[in-house]
C-alpha cells in the first residue's frame, strides 16, 4: 500500500467478531435508532446495539478524519503540543446519504439528534424529511444535548426499545429522557475553549493563571457554566453534590463517566467512589466524543446520569 502512495491512516479489524456481532443483532425490531457520534457513543457501541452513527470531522493539523476514526490519544497529544485542532460538520450531501440509507433498510427510524444549538444537523434532517419523507417514517428529536448527555439518552432509549419493541413508547421514553438527563463537564484548562472560539483568549488566560477550572453543562440553549472550582478534589466534590441532588443512594440510575486522556484516573479513582456511593446504579465508562473533546481539551472528564424512572 505504501508503495502506491502515502498511507494516511490504517486499522485492522477482526472479521469473525464483526460477523458474530452482526448475527446477534435483533432483526425483529420495528424501529431503528440513529444518532450523532457527538454523543460519546463509539463505533463499538453502534455495533453492539445496532445503532447508526453520523460522524462530524476532526481536523488536526493537515489531517482530517471522521471523529470515530481518530484515536483519542493522537488528538489529545496534538492539543498538548499546540497543534491547531478544529471540527467540521459532514457535508449536507453526506448527511442526506445517511438518511436515505437507513430508510432503505428499516421501516421506521428515530433520529436522536445532537442539540440544534451545537450543529445544523437538526435543521438539515427536518428539511430532508419535508422533501423526501411523505410517509413520516423518519422521526427526529432535537435532544438539545451533546457528549455524555446525548449518549446516555441514546443508550437508555436503545435498551428500552430492545425490551419493548414498541416505537411509540420508545419515542415517549426518549422525550422524557431528554428532560430528565443531566451532564456536568469538568474542564482542566480554559485555553482550548478559547482556541476554538468558545471563549475570549483574555478570559482563558486569566482563568488559567488563577487556576480556575470551570464546570459546564450542555443545555438546549448552549453550554452553560454552572460553577468554578480550583482543583480536582473540588471537581469530585461538586460532581457528588450534583448527583446527590437528583439520585438517592439506592437508585438504579444509569451513570456515564467520560474521560479524555485521563482514563486511568477516571476508572481507577473516580469510578470506585461512585460505585460505593450508588451500588445499585449502572456505571458506564466512555470516552468523551472527540468533537466535544476538541473543544474541551485534555484533562477533561464528565458525568452524565439518568434517574431510574
């Protein structure tokens, strides 16, 4: 291959495991769910649950790839080294191809879309639906969410569908999950938000100089700052307070812990604390979606959760 040109990226896959996963897919479901990869849902998750993922793109220096094809370690190392990083939406044509593809394979599709305040995906889907879906086979929900909040909504809705195989009840469940799911993102530094134009460079400079670590929550109206802490210990304390305000200790909630380039700490230190605090809850460990990570920066972690009801 290298003799024919420059190899930009390569991976190897185990075809036997892919075939096994495909054979275990529930082909009797009356509804198919698709979502944006911005929701901290991986290609592995998509294969496991039978989801369709719509990628945005990550630009790192001269390299551009769909976000689920970039290795997180490569992205965060480049950011620490000061390499210019940006994100871009897929072309309208590519998004249209995804809609046509899923509707050619499934009778009904539910698109749990990343919040319209973050991308134009919701508007593009609605316009396409207006022109090409007279039978109302594609239903689109503007979740107002991104990263772990979107991922938690998607995974819980997918599981609910697997249990009920009821499109209408799943649609109602997803709408309720949108209203009750919460997420808190704990940033390490402000400079990456400034680099992406989400914050003035002056504010980022003084914030980092004063060792300020902001806490934000993705909302339908945009990323909302909900607090400022000074160190990792205070981050953990605030996370526990936010969880405690909504969840009881015997809650069977779904909790998603997200990491950037700090998986060892999140898995080895933070997850055991939550496991002890909420022994009946299901705690998932997921990488932060790279379109979010490209703005949040290395050292970021987050927690999203959905109450058991």
